[in-house]
């Protein structure tokens, strides 16, 4: 069991992962590389599993991810305990690492950070990642919490519903007249489209729904890897795109965008996952995130 693992071995494994090599971990821990290697081997023997792939930099196996996540949680609990006991270093701010998707970051999420009480002295470290992939950062122990699209809790984490982010199919008015005048399923297969990056298939999925599972958006596509830049590109007429309702609303009101399929919005459910830790900073952030999401997202 994890609770029976020697803490010096667990901390050594974490140092190797963070530093990237056994030699660098030895320097950080002020021990010899041989001592680092022996501790990692002893931990692997105790668990009966290979925890690290000896590459440069090292990589964790699936079992290694479990131990690394435990090590980071242990370090978080230790810092919180030291702060409560008034021990040296207690005056240091608490760092909370969170994975969040670009659209949430551009719309409602930053407002949640302002709700966290300032007297907690929390420093936020945000990792921008697609909502379909943020859970992987939790699983690897790289973040303490995440906005995800998955209702399935990562081991060692709790999950709560945030709400639904609505996306609207929109375009510049002139673009609509030029490219989307004919039957929509056919027009969208030819009209230039804006996507976030090469992995973004949101627009393709929308077209396939219109075409009963066939086809995709046009091969003429512009990749714009920021949420704000994505919206500006669509408003400028580079192509059509699926834009969060929160960002589209003022541009629709101003006539800079038109919703060319108002009967076909797409709702993406979002969830908050976080480590199961009794951490004041993490609890305060979770409360702020839930409160902000309730006001900003659809229920």
C-alpha cells in the first residue's frame, strides 16, 4: 500500500521525475547518484512494479504516476501542516497548480481567482490544456485540480459538476453571405473554417452532425491557438467557427457576428476535479470556482 512506502524513497522518486535525471536529482537532494538509484530500485522492488523508464529525461510508467501523485500530495500536506504549526517557512505563499481549458480561461475562470481570500496568500500556477486532456495532468500528478470534460474521477480525486459551456456556430455577416448562402451542410464543407490547432475537431464534429455522420469541415482552415485570437479571426471574416456564447454575445449584439444555425447550439459539460486533500488553499479555490461557474455557465 502507498501508506507503507518509505517516504525517503517516495521523495527521491519525485526528485528524479522533477529534475529529469538521476544525477540531477542527486544534486538537488545532496546525495550521491548511487544513493538515488538504490532508493528508486528499492521502491520498485517494494511495489513490484517498474516506476521509471530510464530515458533522458526519465519518464514515469502508469504505476510511477500513482507514486508521483502521492508524493506531490504528501508535499502539499506537509507544507500545510508546517504553516499551521508556525514552523519556519510558514510565511511562504501556497502555490496551487490548476489545468484549465483556453475558453474557460478567456471567459469565466479568472473571475474565480479573484474570489479566493487574499489572506490565504495563494499563488496560482495555471496550465492551459484542452478540457479533454486536463484530466491527464491530474493523473500524472502535475496539477492539483483541473477543469475537465470528464465526469469520471481520476484516482485520488473528487469531481463536481460546474455546468455547461454553450458554443454557437457563428460567422462574420459578409462571410455568411459569401460562403453560407446555400444548403448549410454542403456550404460548410467548402467554406473556410477557423480551428484552435491541429487537434481541434470541434468544427468537424459540428459538420458531421449536420451531414448525418459524413464528411468534415473544409480543408481550407486557419489555425489560431488562442481563444481571443480565435474569436477575432471569425469576426474578421477569415472563416466560421464554434465560439463560446460568453464571447459571442457582445459581438452578436453589435452585428459583428451572426449565428447561422441558431437551432443548433452545442453544449459542453464541464467538471471540477481536485485532489482529495484537506488543504485550506485548495478548498478555498474550489469554493470560488464553483460559485463563479454557477453564475457564468448554463446549468
